[in-house]
C-alpha cells in the first residue's frame, strides 16, 4: 500500500492563486483588503512567521502593515495600538504574533481585538461562534488541517479521530472542526493514559504536541491519515514534526511532511480570513 504525501505547499499555492483573483475582483469593487501584523520582541521563529505572512500578502495583493515593537513594550502600549487599528478602515485583519513577552497578558491582548478583525479567530467571541457551529472565521491551523484531510480523499464522517494536544490555538479548535464533520473525536494531552493505544485506534491522527518525532510508525494503525502540525527545530537547525516521518509513512495511507505540510496551509487560511474580513466589513456580516 502506497502512502500519499499531502503537499501543503502546493495546496496553499493553489488557494493563494484563487485568492489573488478574488482580490483583483474586489479591488474593482473598491474593496482593498489590508492586514496589520504586530510582532513584539526578537523571537527568531516569530520573525520567520511574520515575514512569511507579509510575503503571502504581497503575492495575493493584500496590503500589509507591519508593527515591530520592542521586547520591553508594555501591555497598555500594545493594546493602545490595537485600539487604533480596530478603528482604522484600511485594516481589515489584525494579527498579533504569539508568543508575547512575559510582561504582557496574551488573553487581554486577544480580547482587545475587534472580533470582526480577528483573523486568527482567537477572540472568545469567535471561539464561541465556532463552538456553537456558526463560525465567521475558522482558526487558521485547524482550518488548514481540514483542507489537507480533504485532499487525502477521506470522508471524516464516522471516523475515529485522535488529536494529540489541547491548546487553544490548535488542539481544541481542531477537535471542534473534526466533530463538526461528524468525526468521533478523542483529544489527548500530557495526562492521557495509554496514549499509544488511543493513537493505534485512530483513522485520522492530528499531532500538535511540540515534541520532535514523538509519534512513531508503530503507534499508527495501517492505513490511517496522519497530519503533523508540529514544528520542532533540532540542534543542527533541521525542522522536524511531531511524527517520525520515515517510519510513519510506511504504515499511513496519507501523511503531511514537515516542512511543507500544515505550515503553508496555516498562512493560506490566514489570507482567506483576511479577504473574508474585508468583504464582511464592507458589505456587513
Ligand atoms: P502547546 O505547547 O500549547 O500544546 C502542546 C500540547 O501537547 C498540550 O496540550 C500538551 O498537553 C500536549 N502534550 C505535551 N506533551 C505530551 C505528551 N507527552 N503526550 C501527550 N500530549 C502531550 O503547543 P501548540 O498547540 O501551540 O503547538 C503544538 C505544535 O504545533 C508545536 O510544535 C508548534 O510549533 C506547532 N504549531 C504549528 C503551526 C503551524 O502552522 N504548522 C501553528 C501552531 C503551532 P497539556 O495540555 O497536558 O500540557
């Protein structure tokens, strides 16, 4: 049985080119999508993510506004900037790159973003809408994972889905999206008993643990779909996922690589949300 490698880079390119045409058409109607990206401090990984997001904006024709703030920026100053951007008509989406330095409370910052501009879908209003089945914006990483699962050709209905990780940005919303597509979802975390047994039972595995090559091929049921959200940088600078790719691809029927799997899809979904935000703000939700 061959294993299909789900190419997130290719899929993201396709989605971005569709968005580019959509943005061209919107501009003719007087809608010019804009995204504000705020980065606080000098975290190298955050810098890489912000640059990728700006580059994707350029490719699609979205205007991007970058705010690079010092590591010692205070919470009030950051929230002051967000309040200003909330009122700025040129800005349809506001993205605050996480993590933030210790002196800033992330929850307070996320809560200060106008939910209509919350293209990451982290604001409690958007989280609540997702939970109740009426999402406006889908959270980018889980939405990207759903697109990749669709690419594998599998119908989620009735499938055993195991999500490893329960963070607010990946694991929890991932579980909600799989459930919304009629999967039977188990969410695992660091206190889960018999983790290997749970993974072995899964038709669809989504790994969002943050531990390099934590999930081995022998944990996986033959024929399962494996989506690897993890991004881990090894000492030699090599990037690996949460799944041991070489052993997993021997048993899985489809798998995402790292890099080139979920990462590019996250950015494509952010672009999609920004275009959606621009349309909604112009035409009303
Ligand atoms: P968090 O650190 O917030 O969450 C990790 C989760 O893994 C927690 O729920 C934790 O459990 C669980 N966990 C930790 N150790 C174990 C274990 N031994 N067994 C089972 N579960 C365990 O990370 P994120 O959700 O933010 O990110 C996860 C990974 O995804 C990271 O590598 C991150 O870099 C990557 N990522 C990639 C993105 C992309 O675009 N591709 C976007 C966002 C993240 P507990 O809750 O009990 O502590």
